[in-house]
């Protein structure tokens, strides 16, 4: 790893419990600028909770998360300022049902970044064009297919010019024929150098696009490696077992 | 038949008695309209406090105190008859202050309705998928912005039929205004009845006026529902 690599997330001893159930158990990890980190692991192992901790949708119950050198978990920190820079794409898209596609994309730039309507709309249209959905600008989310919704959700996040994008199983709720179109948008983003943290079950995509793959199991990172090593020479017995089941 | 015509003239035409009804109608409408507006404002505020207290993991002291005040308000208002509330407002709270009876009625019915509206809106907020809230927050919108632009509009749409019912109930409930000698439709009809000694026509007249008003309000709510449903097509 070259010396000038900049640490975006520095995660130190991250713990999260829901009541008595400990879901994340002292996780230490770094996410570097420009990296595509893929997280895999069995269902219920804490992947979503880990990802959601990175933008504080889940408040850690222990440890610290430094984002661009600053402690986000400091109670005095302004969470909204961090969140602007951290895009998030959800399994179930979560497009705002009461707003049109264009309004979905311009709301936060206008209200948070204080952009003018014209500027926000021009930029949104540009991004819509990029994913081939400009004719849907005035449609409502309910009128779109799952794949279209997820592509919109991705560009809605991009409207905020985030420094990093988090994806929580972005293709798991899609019909198989729509998975490809969403992965294509994500691949383009990766090629442009966007820093991405992706929870997914798409092993082929992980191998092709990932810079690093993490195996999360029982609230811990049990293995991490380059995709080739990770998939071809898994070491941890739990990972060997997991891969034998899913591939 | 001839008899009915004479009674009609006596009750509605003679001595401009129709004015009791039209003046009464004006009061009924003004009181209902402003009470609905006040009720919605109170209701939304309380619903937001209550659902905030219910959803966040560790509510701070301010939220806990506000939530506690809201619960007392809901218990008291929903646990006592509107008529008693009206009399208390008029004879005790405003007993020594000179304010218009309409204002007293608007405040009473607005505060009363606010309690019911609050619970309706709260159920609406709870019915909005949590992912909507999380998406808003993840884009950097703050709590209030997310509630205002995303959650409340959807909550409102989900509960519009229930809100419509509440507005209709409120409109009819204003018929107790006569107890503070405020001339609404019901009180107007009663005045005519006491002058003509005819119970039938004034009361049926008032009933018909309420029926038409409620139908009108119903139609309005239905139209609003249809307009808000464009985003489901
Ligand atoms: N809000 C919550 N309250 C209680 N338990 C939760 C909550 N969110 C997640 N969990 C529990 O935490 C564990 C890990 O969940 P999650 O992070 O969603 O796993 P994954 O995404 O790897 O499938 C699960 O056992 C789940 O039931
Ligand atoms: Mg998950």
C-alpha cells in the first residue's frame, strides 16, 4: 500500500449491542480513499449493522470511528455534516414515495447544500442521463421497476457529491434480470475512483471490482484479503465453509 | 299541504327568521374551520413529539418532559366530554376576560380536536416505512427536514380518511355552542322553535343544513385523497 494512501474511515474497536445481544465485537478496520471494499458473510453476522454504523444510522455502543481524521462518534459532532459526505444505498431503495424522481434528487442538494433549484435540477438531469433514465424525471418511484429505482437511488446519493458510498445488498431485492444494470452503474463508479463499501452476495462482482474483500462472521472480521487470494485461497475455516455453501 | 306552507312561512320567512339559520351557519362554519386548523397544528406537533419519544433509543430530558405533557393533555382531553370542556373554557378560563364567544368555541374545539388528530397523525407517522426516514437522514437532511418533507406528507396521505372523519365529527360537535349562548345553526333553530312553538320544521331545517355541510366536507376530503394519490399511479 503506497504511502500517500489516505485513510477515509479509521474504525477502532467498534462495538454494537442491541440490548444484551452483541452484534459487532471490537471491529478494527481502515477504508482507504479510492478503494472498493466488499463485505461478505452469513446472514445475521452483522454486515448491515457494521455498514450502518459508518454513517451512524446505528450508534456504536463502543469504540470510535474516525472519518477523514475526525471522530464522528464524539457526542458533540454534527452528524448531518458527516452524512452529507457519506452516500448510502439501501437494499429496498428507499426512494421518497411522495416525491418525483427529480424531486428525490434535488431535495437534499437544495435543503442541505443550499443549491438553487435550477442548479440542483440541471445536475440531477445530467446524472439521470448518465444512467439512461432522464425520461423518468417526472415519474414517481411507484412507477419504476426495481432496477430503475436502485439506479435512481445511486444517482440521488451522487447529487450530494459524497466522498464515499455505502451499499447494503443493493441487488438482493431485485429480479435476476435487473441485477446487471445496477452492477453496471456501480462498476462505472468504481472505475471513476469512487470509494465504495459494498455488502453483497454477488461473488463475481466482488472478485472483479473489489480491491479488498472482508469476511464478517459473528460480529468480527475473520478474514480480509485481495479478491483473488480471498476466493482462491481462503484460510479461515468459517470462510472455507461459507464459500463452499454459496459458490 | 296548505298547512305545511303556512308553517314553512312562519318558521323560515316571517320576521326574517331565516336569518337565525344563516347567521348560525356562518358561526358554525367559522368555528369549525378555525378549530380544524388549530386542531391540525396541535395534532401534528404532538404527534411528532410522541413518535420521536417512541422511536429514538435514548430520548433526552426535553423530549421526555414534552412527551409527558402531551400524554397528560391526551388523557384529559379524550377523557372528558367536549361540552364540559366548553363550559370550563367559557365560565372558568375566560370567565373574567372579555373575549368573543366564537374565539372561546374555536379554542375549545381546536384543543379538543387536536388530541384526536394527534393520535391519528401518530399512527400515520408509524405507518411510514422507516427506510424513508433513514434515506432522508443518510442524505444529510436533519430530523425536522426529514419529518417535514418526507415523513409527514406520507403520514398525512395515509390517514386522510381518518382525518376526514374527525373533521366531520368536529363540525357536528360544534352544535353544543348554544350552551354558551353562541348562535350556531342548532342554537338558531332552537330560537325559532321557541318563537313559533313548532318543533318540526326548525329542527329538520337544522338537520338538513348539517347533512349538506357534512356531504360537502366529505366530498372535499375525497377530492384531496384523489389528488394525493397521483404518486401511486
Ligand atoms: N434494530 C435492531 N434491534 C435488535 N436487533 C437487531 C437490530 N438490527 C439488527 N439486529 C440483530 O443484529 C444481528 C445482525 O444483523 P445485521 O447486521 O442486519 O446482519 P446481516 O446484515 O449480516 O444479515 C441480527 O441477529 C439481527 O437480528
Ligand atoms: Mg443485512
